[in-house]
C-alpha cells in the first residue's frame, strides 16, 4: 500500500512540474498563429516598417505581415527603399488565397485558411509593383495592393 501511495505522489509531482514548466514556457514565447508561425508587430503606429534582424545571418529586413481574407488584404500598400531586404509573411485567415508580386516573380503557394508562408528578397527594382491574389477573380474583386520601391 505504501508503494502505491509513493508512486501516486511521484506521478502528481511530475505532472505538476510539467504543467508549471509548460505554462512558464508559454509566458515568454511570442504570439503564434494556428500554424505556429511567429507573429510580431512589424510596423510602427504610423505604418512604417521596423527593422528586424535575422539572428542567424545578421541581415536587417524590412518586415511586413499581410493577412488575406475574403477579397482583401490587410494592407494595400508596402513602401521600401531600393536595396532593402524585404520579408513578407502572408497569413491566410479564411478561404483559399496566395500572394504574388508583379515584376519581381515572387509569390506564395496557394494557402488554405490558417496557413502562412514567408517571402524574402531584395527590393532591387525601383517602381510601383502590384501584389495580388491569383485565385479566380480575387484580384479583380479587390484583393491587391501596391509594393512601392523608392
């Protein structure tokens, strides 16, 4: 009988420590979407991008998050300077969407609701380039924006 009580106490302690460890780990982790893609606030209150340092390479990116939903993107304009390294995280909130940038040849695969994909590239062409969803009539229905390189 004493061995059974000892095992029960050990199990309760291990479960309690595991719960405490899991909760403390969650408290310091950044917010995550349904796909475990880390999300951050990439722009200031004025909408200007914040430099983000890639910890592995030391590269500074102009980082943006664009969310897709029914016939619209969360942002209809992105501005960067020529030569900037750009990181765009596309998160599809609802439906089936993708994101393509005319003139750059970059785009995500077709994403289902809850999925995300990141694009990284150098803004090496000055001009205004349209980004859009290529699914059906989504672009014509307003799912587009301008990628502006000054």
